[in-house]
C-alpha cells in the first residue's frame, strides 16, 4: 500500500500567544477530495499555508508528495497548486494574459504556455472569455480562472481555500462540478477548506472538523454519522396514510423505543437499537399503510455542531 500523499505529525503554528494550529496529525490519500471544516479562526487557512510551504511551522512536521514542507518547500510548490480565498488576478488584464503571466513566473516557455493555457481555459469553461478583462468577471468566473492558475504547473495536489464563498448558486455548482471532474480525470488530490457544510457534503470523500486549531474529528461523513448514532441511538422516519390516536402510545410501548413524535403524516421514532420491524408491525396492526420508512442519517450540520460543541 502506497504512503499517503499528505502527512502531518503534531503540526503546530503559534503567532505570539495565539495557537493557530495545535498538534495537527492527519493524512490524505492520493486521489481523495478532503474537506477541512471549521468556522473562521479554526486554523484551516494556516494549515493550507503550511502545506504549501509558505508558512513555517512552529513545531511538528508535514510532507506533501514525499517532500518536507520546510526542508523542500520549493519542491512542494512545484507539485501543489493553490487557490487562496481571493484569487490574485489582475483586473486590467484578460484571462489569457493573467495565465500567461503566471506561466512566465513558473518558468514555462511561452510557446508551450500558450497551448497549455487554451487547454486550461477549456477545462474551466472560459474559452469564450479568454480575451475579456478580469474586471468584468463574476465572482464564480474569477474563482474558475483562479483554479486554472493553480493548474498551470500541472500539480498533483490542489489546495482550495473557501473556493465557493461569495459565489452564486449557479457558479457554486459549476465550481463543484469542475473539482469533481479534475479529481476524476486528472486523479488530482484535493483539499478544500470551507465553512459551507452543505457544499462540502456534496463532493468530499472525507472531512476533518477543526476547532481552535485542533482536529476534533476526521472520517467519512457516513462514519461520523454512524458514530453519533451509536452514542445517541437511531432515528426512524415513517410516512403513513392515516394516524389513529392510539398508534403513538402503542409504538412508545415497544422495548428499545425512546420517544415518538407525530408531525403531520409522519412518525419520528428515536430508538436505542433497531426495532424498525416491531414498529412496522405495530403500524400495520392498526390498519395503516406505510408509504415511506427510512432510517435518518445525521446531516453534516448536526455532525459539525456535535463535534464543535463538545
């Protein structure tokens, strides 16, 4: 089994008396889309800056593609592309001119840069705007151009800091689809930081939840949800065609049922173990038809608040 493409061990960054990142230990496998979650000030941006080799850790270690972020910071920046929260674009230059400038900074010869730039503009769906000045771009278009900038050196890892913040729903969808396509077609490993929980839930393989510089939880969303269910029990949602008044009391009498709530045509059952079979029998015994039955998973918002509040 190959080594993870990103590894941190007790990674720490202190600014004066403030601990921005506190003994962060994590790993990201090649080809993953990893979501770094937390509110402003949780340490997400500082973590990305250390992984990019632009901020020196106070202590601990981190490697990206096998390169130490301190000892081999130049090598790290060759294999990592990054999009900061606000892409560094020149508004009086066109999209193509911005990319040409970045290509020159990365030492890419102009002829090969031209070919690469047209391919990148096609990748981020900005070919038709290649000669439009960036000052006329929407926030979503700027972010897609920023991603093209990050890809100019053909990196193995892409670090995105709040890529959809301030972007309208259509632009957000375009950026999400772009990230998924880059991951699928180029096998890019992606770390994206965000406080937009719903958005992260749409495309991340795993998530890490940061609080005050510490990683308080890290796993797939499904596993984090299951962990809460194991601690707090399971929930069952049932839609029925009728609601006899005695049904609630009957279900409450089933061993393993903690509580029953009736809302409109739905029954919500909190259980310490799976007694969905007994609940189903009780409903049919009262002459009701079950139109829907499902075990509710905990949404990412609930997972976040659970771990952030502990």
